[in-house]
C-alpha cells in the first residue's frame, strides 16, 4: 500500500462490487459483523438499523445501506450501541470541492499533488481512488467536485469528448460508494468552440450548452451537475454581457434540468480591482449586494454556494449575511478544510468549533446543502499533517448531523484512528480542542483580517494587503485600527436581521473576538477586562506563544505512544508552528507598538 492508515481499517474492496449494497455487504463481512441488509426503494441516503425478528440485526435502506454499514462498523469498534430508528442526514448534498488543476497541482493544497490529474491528463492510482471513495463514504460525503473552481483552458477539456470517457471511468469508480461527481465548468466555454459570444441570453449559446450537457450525460449519466465561479477574481461570467447572476445560472440550470442535474453557483464575488483610497466600497458587503436582490429569480435546480464568512475564510469572521437572506433560493454553506489561512497543515488547527458557531447564528434549515474545500492530496497520510484528517472526518459527521459536538467527534476520530491509552488520548484530545483558539491568539487580533503574507498566505505581514486591490484593508494608523462596519459606518451590519445587526452595531454586545471586524477603535480603548486594546493585543499574542510551547511539550509526551511516522511528522510541524507563532507575535506586537506609540514593557 502507498498510503497510511486513518479512521478506517485499510482494505481493498474488489473492483467487481458495483453497488452500495454490495459494498455494505462486503464491509460488514470483512469486519465479522452479522447483519441482514434490506434494500428499500426511495430511501435516498437514510437508513434504519433494528433488531431482526430471528435475532441479529438488520439494516434497511438504499444508498443509506452503506452509511448504516459504516456506522455499524464504527459502533462495533468503539463499543457503542447501534443507533436506533431511522437515521436521516440533515443535508441531502454533502459536497467536497477539490481545487485540483489538471497539471496535478492543487490550488491552496498542502498535502501533495492531485489524486486525479497529472500533466494535463487524468492520471490516477485506481486502488488509491477507491480507498479515497471508501473513506469519504464512511463519513457520508456524497458529492465531489474533482477540479478547481478556477477553470484553466486545459481543464475545460474535461467536458470535451476526448476526456469524457475518462470522466465516466472516475464517476463509475465512485458510484458504488454513493458518490457523484460535479465538474467545475467555465462560463465562457462556448467561446472555445467558435461561438462569437457566451451571452446567456443568446439562443445559440443556450443551444450550445444544451448539446454539451446532452453529450456529457451520455457519457456520465449519474453526474451531479456543474459548479461555476463566475464574474469573480477574473473569471468570465454573465456581467461581461450586461446580464445578472440569475440569468447566467439559469442558462446552465435549464440545460442540466432534463437529466436531473444541479448547478452550483458560487457567491464569492466582489470588486477585486478596488482602489485602497476608496473608503465607500466595503468588500464584505459585496456578495449580499450582488445576490440578495435576485431572490426568487433562480431556477429550482440552482444552488448558491456561499462562503461561511463575508470575506474569505479568515481566521475569524462573522457569518455571511447572505446565508440568512434569500428565503426563496436554495443555498449551500461553503467551508474550507484546506488550511489556507489557518496554518496550511503545518500549524495544528481543528476547525469543527468554528462550524458550530456558524450554525448558532445561521439555522441549519436556511441552507439546502453544505460544501467544503478539500484538504486532501497525494501525501501518504492524505492530509499532510496527520492530525488534519480530523477536519475531513468532522466535516462528514457535521454534514450528516450538525448537532454532534466537537468533543464527541474528536473522541470518535481519535479512538478510531489511534486508539491510545487514556492519558495519551486526553493529551491529544486537549491539543485538538484548544488548537483553534491558540492559533487565533497569535495571528490577526480580534477579528482583524488580512494580516498574512500576500500570495501564499502563511505568516504575518500586517501591511501586506493594505494598499492592494483586493479590498482587504484594516486602515491602522497612529490613532486607531479597524473599519467601522456598523449602520453608522459602511452599513455592512444593515445586511443582517435585526438580532445580529444590533449585536454587532453595539461595541458592548459585539463579541470581543469580532470587535475589530465591526468597529474602528483607538488603541487606548478599554476592553471589558480593563486592559487597553493595544495591551490586550500584546498580551494575547505573548500568551498564545506560551500556549504553543506548552502544546509542543504535550506532544513530546506522546513520543512512543503514537506510531513513529505520526509522531515524527507532527513533531516536525510543531517545531515550525512554534517558529511561526513567535514570528506572528513579534511582528504584530511590534507593529502596534510602533504605530500607537503606547509604551510597553515588552517592546522590542
Ligand atoms: C481564495 C483563494 C483563491 C480561491 C478563492 C475562491 O481567495 O485564495 O485561491 O480561488 O478563494 O474561493 O475562489
């Protein structure tokens, strides 16, 4: 085998197994669990486990048989009782987006190369892909987009007749595991096929898409649909032709409709050519401004995919107001497992707690689906940092049942993966549960975003994006820092329902972790605990570095308890994390002391 273990025992289901029922059967047999399987039509992904009249257990379901089987295996290994009654996922579509390029690289990937592509072609290890499909199915993920939302010219070929047989082969490989494919498509693709325009209101263009979709479904009849990033960060889209997002999305949705396909349309749209001198344009307002007026205009098979925060996967953001708007539109919440801004799978960062905070403010019912950018690659341990696997596991569990607690899921993952003695288990558990707060403690303070190094986004650079075109400013000067995004400022808070608007508008009710996201404050501003803002930034950063150092000592205790390859890999990364944390501390503290002129005993 070329890869290393994780929460599932390694096994190779024979390629001859071609349905969820057969896979479920095989898995249970391998595990030595006696279950009867009962196929039930129209059960979708749900399943039921119950005691059989003749003794033993029965799992009933359709694709859900697979999820029931994996759950039964997990219960057996953890010594838990089987779940009672019908088990239904909260979200019908539980999607994973790969940002894989056809040259084999992965945009924002920190775990090696693509599992699907090399040098402009499909190139993969089928056994490894099956292992991957099995891993995803075991946590209930049922849709994957295999290519980057930034679709290059080379990647447009995925929907070309030359490549469709290979796309079909991948779709077939994933199908027995209940997983269907999405393909990220380029809105302007008709232009590559000699059409003079890609205008969504042009009948020729509509006919071109209908034909293309017909061709694609001839090869891949179980395709889930297309994913589109349009009019965003240089991607083509309907705006080029003076049309709106609904007109653009509906064009493709109509073509997909006859095949039951869906169109996932991303809402990550903003003015990416902003002039930093322009203080009226506030980037977090963009998605809502573009989309909210279009509520009710999208076809029924369009799903708008909305990043969890209004910016771009920063360490701390409020929930996107768009998630709470557009009641007549289907929406998907988009999360990012790949740790672009959260430590790049070098620094430890278990993120499930963040999702719970989102669900607290954004009721699950306001979304139809969930999606997450994958943190997977060709590395032997799948995720680069061996402990980053917990985020993929937790994502699957959350997409099925968002109420499962961070503690429960972390425990489950730890026991299934390492099955450590109690003391070692407790150490690693604590490291994971506290990792997010610690990371946040040494990076951009109190909801202030964009203090990372431009481009690669690792390490501190408080002025790195300050004069750039991306609308990512904190506007720190010698008096104050942050942007007033309240109703009296840029008006961003007006996009929220009253409850949240009031909470964020008011400095006293605004959570401290988001204070500088919503408010512009002088350095001498007195925080709830009586310390000044600048003192608080300074001390938080120093404390976070001490916590990382303590975490390194905790990890040291796990030497000899974790498998050697796991320990070594985590240890090397931890050494880098300590350096990274110190760098952040020194740069951030120095930046604010120099700027504010506030003297401090810790000044360099
Ligand atoms: C971030 C990321 C890009 C990505 C974009 C997106 O900005 O840095 O690499 O293309 O998000 O979500 O589309």
